[in-house]
C-alpha cells in the first residue's frame, strides 16, 4: 500500500468496543484495543494515503447472539442498549 501510495484497511470492532458486557472480558478488551489500534494506524498511515477505519456493528441475530435473541428479558436488555432501540436487520440482496 505504501508503494502504490493508496489503500484502505477496515477493521471489524463491535458495539463492545464502547460498551462492556459480563462474562467475556477477553472479547470486550480485544474489541476496545482494536478500535484504538485503528485510530493509531490511521494517524501513522494517512501520510501514505492509506485510510484506516473500523466498523462497529451492534446486535445482529447470529449463532453467537442466539441466547440473547431467544430470551425475552435479554432481548429487551440488548435493544435498550442501542441507539435505535432495536436489533440490527441484515438483508442481503443477490443480483
């Protein structure tokens, strides 16, 4: 990327780069560290026209979140922690 004087790096963080949750400190600390690494790399690599950003999605219905999705109390707790008050809806459109 330096040689071609351009590039893009996108890191996947999560809502948990901002908000902690119980019983998984390794996940939460990794996502927070990745967010800070992204900021640092953006500063260091910007002079080479390399953009570095992160995407931090909220709650999606996945295998990892199935316990929270299926439990009405946990589901509401998760919704209440989001800006829009709902789980994300991922729609994939195939051409």
